[in-house]
């Protein structure tokens, strides 16, 4: 048994004696393929060496002649003969280009690129392959050119007409199969063509599933007109795009805020006129309520239950009376429920001066009857005066006539196809007054009063009586 000190010494000797074997290998130098020969290794026989050391140390006779160490020969696993066929394959692979085919599309892989893709045998391997970082990068680039995403079944709409557009599967490169095809083609002398292997990627919503959703006709539509500054028009178009193509399942509640998310600058919303705390000002996302109002009226005309609606703080004459709907993320929302047995598809159409929101699905035959009460005016608008020094005294200019406080209400009765009353709704709207804005000239200055002249007080002296003589 080796002691600690002897074991340590034998280990130090082994570090200088041991030499691992080297397998034969195939290497590439440019486009040339070279086979490097194998090399035999050496390994110290530690047990025999320890015995020899102990024997020499215990001997009474010492000689100056060196003592040969017991060394075993370690043969390599792979010799040149085993790699000659592989080297020949590698040379054949780099002898000419390989053509890739996928349908009508063709690509050419030249020998220089093939050389980067080949994984030559090493470390005891004797098989030619395609692999390594360069091959992985090439496959990613090839996959990006080949792959097409699947297309869900959808609907093409035009006014009252709906057409189901079938789903289309996507294509994804089968990397393992394509690599085998390329290597097989590279090892051919004449027909060096590799047909790429692809896999179909199924669509998330198939044609059969879309057909069962029952979106086959127009249920309702509503159009509002709009205008304003370019920023407002931009916001109308942007938020209309966010709610477009929204699918609403049977029994699902549509939420305007949930569908659009926060209307912020990161999404491209711009500053435009908005109503804040009952006053018209400028803020981010002005124009969004044009879309929410139009969505409300489309749901109104469809006879759907509307569970959350808030009127604007100020009366806006270009919206339908009593049927406006304001939103403010995340607190003030517009919500309605799809209480039909089929899915609904919400679509928007933005024109140069009008917005149309349409709901497509399976018509229910509902009849909607609505009445709007007169707009009741409450008092006169308050007057807000400001002094304008550019005006003459007593002159007055009205910049905005203002609006008085007003109220109205809208009643809606929804009847089923058989005449049964489904819903009786009343929406009350109360609008604040907006002040009449008046500029007035400064008050006329009063003339300064004249100061009274104060005379100095004279002292009268009574003359003395003449002396009596």
C-alpha cells in the first residue's frame, strides 16, 4: 500500500511521464481536407513504480546506473485508416455547390459556405456531420426566410356583407430533417439537390372553429361625424384601430378600457381638446370619446345590455342627444354584454370625416324602440369677465357665449323577435354649464378733484386811541 509521501512522489513522476494518446483527426485548411496521424500515449504503472522505488531504497547496494520506470503504452482509439473514408466524403462535400429547393424557391450553397457548416470528426468520432455554431446561425437565417406564420380564419366585411376567410397553416423549417437533406446532397457526385424539410404550423383559429362562431351577417351599425384639429383626428383613428377586429364571446362583457388599455404617449396618442373637470382644455388622447360614443350607439341599436355608460360633463351638440359616452382610463368605462348565443365581431371604418362602428354576428331579430326627451335648459350660463386693456372703457367682446346647464334622457325598449320585451332602459344625462367668456375694457378713470386754496389768516390790529392831551 502506498504511503502518503510515496504516493505524492509517484504522482509527481507520473506528471512527467504520462502522455495521453492522440487520435487521428480530419482538419480543414481552407477548402483542403487533411488527415492528421494518431500518436501513441504513455502511462506510468504506479504500483510497479512504487515497488521499484521501495526496492531500490531498501537495497544495500547502490549503483549510479539509471533505473528504468515501468511504463505502459496507450494506443489511440482512432487511427488514420478509420478516417480515410470520412476525409474522402468531406472532400466530395466541398467539391461543388449544393442547391436547396422549397417549392418553386431555390437557393445555392457554395463550397465556402459548406466548409463552414461541416463538422469534421474529432475526439474519437469517425462520422461526418453538419453542426457547430456556424451551422446553427445559418439554420436560423434559413428558417427566417422559409418560415411563414399561420393565418387564423377571419372575416372580410363590406357594409352589411360578411365573408369567412379560411385559415391558412404556416410553415416552419425542420432543422434536423433539412440538415440531413443537405448532407446527403453534398455527398452526391452528380445531383446535388437538397429538398428542405418543413412542418406545417396549424392556425390557432381554424376554419371549422370560425364557422361555428356564427359571424355571418350585420347585427347593427352606427356612424358619427367628426372633425377638429389634426391631433384629434389622429387620436380617433388610433383608438378606432385598437378596438377594431375585437371578438366578443357569448356572455362576455366588452370593456372599452380593457380593450384599448391606457391611452398614453407611448402608444402614439397626441395632445388634443378634451373635457377635464367640466372644462374644455387640452390633454393627451382628445378624440377618444368619439369612438366610445359610436361604440355605445352600435351596442344601443343592437339591443345589447349596456352595463356601464357615463355622459360627458358638457353638452356636445354633434353627438346624438343623450346618447354620448365618455371614457377615462382606468376609472370611467363603457361596457356592454353579448347576451346572444353567438360571437360578435366589432369592426371600425374611419373615413375622412366620419366613423362607423359595426357589430357582426347572427342577427337576433330584435326590435329597438327609443325616445329622447327634450333638452331641458336650467338657467343661464355664468358670466366670466376678464379685463382687456386693449379695449376702450365700456367696450365688451363676447369670446364664447357659453352653455347653460342642461338635462335630457333617452328611453330604450328592446323586443325579441316574438314581441317579448327584453329590456327597458332609461339613460339620464346631466350636463354642466360652461361660462360665457367676456372681455371688457378697463373702467374709465375719474378726473382728479381740484385741491382747495387755503389763504393765510390775517391778524387785525385795532389802532390805539390818540392820547388824550
